[in-house]
C-alpha cells in the first residue's frame, strides 16, 4: 500500500499558513478546523510545519503569550516529507523514528496533501481487516474431505 492510496480516500483538503502570520491566528485556525497541523507555505513552497507540538512548546517558552509571535519562530523548518509513491511501511518507520504525527506529501515541489499517523494506522487496520475477511471467506468455502474426490490414477 502506498501514500497515494491514503490520499485517494482522505481527500485533498489542505490548510496552510504563511511563516509571517501571527501564531495567534494559526492557533485560531487549528482550533476552528479541529486540525493538529498547518503546512507553512511561502511563495508556493513548503517551508515548514506547525503542529500542536510546536504550538505547545511556543506557549510554554513564552509564558502563554503568543499573539505577536510569528509562525516562523515556532514552526519545524525541516519537516519530514514523503511522496505519493512511498510505501506505508516506510512511512511508518519514518514517522516512528522522528516522532512525527503529520507528514506533508510532496510530488517534486508540489504539495499533494498531509497524512497523519492516524491515517497510516487506519489504512493498516483497514487492510488487515479486509485480508482477515478474505481469509475467513476462503476457509469457509474450503471443501470438506467428503466433497473431495480422489484423483484418477494414470
């Protein structure tokens, strides 16, 4: 299974923010949309990720005052990325290694979407459930020993 399979099911709604926007506005958008991350874009290029992890770190570092701070001061400016062709096993490994919960999906320089650890886990569970149903159906249709005719000898 590939990342493109997740994006096909998930859809293509993206939420972005500029690096020079105020943190207060970015936090407001995240709360409004009930999302855990914003892709930080500048001049059409991915320049960072802002997740609830960076937001919380920023809030703690600034004693709860973030209104005038810019997104660029808190964002991860080297986010982990993948492509639509990346295999899910590789994505899981990458996300676990970096403790990343969100990953932008890039096709060269074009942002194709964002996948979350939840999206990856759900895809794996759905795939396993499908495989389990197919195996159970196969076993259920297995011929009984009475139905099996001895093969003719040559």
